[in-house]
C-alpha cells in the first residue's frame, strides 16, 4: 500500500474511533488515550494527524458538513422549483443525520464548538450560502413575496431549522425531528411565499410530511 494511502487509512481509523466514542460516552468524557486504544494506534500515529482532541473534532465537523451538503445538493440540483428543493432538502439532511453516524456526531460537535473554532464557522457560513441561493432562485421563479429580504429570510430559515434539530435532540433524542421541521415550515411559509403560490407549497409540505424516513443507523 502506498504511503499516502496508508496515511489516509490511519486517519480514517482515528476518526471512526473518535466518532464511536463520542457517540457512546460523549465528547467531554472521551480522552485521547481512549481514542488511541479504540483505533489500535500509537500515540505518535494519532499526533501525526491531529495535535489535539479539538483538532480531531474540527476534522469531524468539516467532514460531516461536507457530507450533509453533498446530500443536500442531490436534491437542489433537481429541475423542480427551488422552494420545493429547499423544503425537501431540509428533510433529507435531517434524515441523513439520523442514518449517518459521522453526520450525527458532527452536528453535536457543531453545537459544542459554535464560536470556538473555524470549522463551525465554515459550516454555518456554507449552509447560509446554500439557503440564500435556493431562496434567491425561488424569488426569481416568482414563488416568494416580492418584498422579501432574501438574506434576512435565509437567516431565519436556517436558524429555525437548526433550532428545531437542537430542540428535538434535547427533548426526544431526535425522534420527533421531522414533526418539528413540518411545524416550522408551516409557520414560515406564509411569511415567505407569494399568496398565489402558498396553497401549492402547503400541499407540497403535507406530502413531504407523509414520506417515510429511513431508519436510524
């Protein structure tokens, strides 16, 4: 195996071990010693890739953010109306965080490190850009209120969805996340959508709410 490939395998084993331990006992309770033991690595191998537990958490945040955006892009690249894609994409990402362990732990670490490291800032900024782009497309398509501030609306949508996810995790271990997202969209749609399009998107949301999500990992 080439040196670069071996290095990537080692890095992957360290990340996977950390994700497993963060899932089992939490980030604060996990020490580098436990990660080294779980990954069956030497201390030197771990420190070659990560100089601290925080840098390891940052790598997980970056990776989970990229994988969630990739899942979102599979939806937003569709030729369907942009607001449909945004609504559906939010549900797809929510489902993804329940079926992909790295994505789930990445979301937990994102909340932990908000304002404390660059990875969290990058993820939030990228998501805000994604939502802004979709709302901008929806406005161009004539589905949003003419007087809507797209940038401000994007912040409200993103903040509302992140809040729904955090409340669901805190109160029901995430089991009611889809229901919370539905309620959030029900409140947001009248504030965002042009009156002529509102019934259409309410019906679309109702259909999305009935979609059977995949099971958790």
